[in-house]
């Protein structure tokens, strides 16, 4: 399912227009992005938690040349599924 499919499905189930659903979805995604950028968590009880995690720096290897390279520490977004979502997927 892509974003257009999601908007269409929510529109059909809620009775809202696709434009309104897309506006709300874009707002949600923007707020999650802003919170993660600020280092905050977004916790949706029963669904899951969006958060950031530090990935440690490490030594890697360039597969084309075989030369060792240093990969720096970085911060990456992560999602941890909640219990209700885990049970629904089982």
C-alpha cells in the first residue's frame, strides 16, 4: 500500500474527501518528522512508538575497492510496534 492507496482507503471508510484526508495525513507526517528531528518520541498507545536511535560508528569495507573506510556515528529513525499492532498481525 502506498500513500495514495492509504488516502483513498481512509477517505472511503471515513466519508471525508481525499483532499481533507491527504491534508491530515501530511500534517501527521510533518509533526512526527518535527518531533523526531527535535529528539522527541511519538507514542501512539496500542500502535507503536516512533523514536530516534544512535547507530555507533564502525569500520566498513568498500565492496568495489576492498579498502577499509570509517563509517561515522549517526542518528536514525526507528519504529517499535505496540502490543495491539503485534497481536493484530499474528
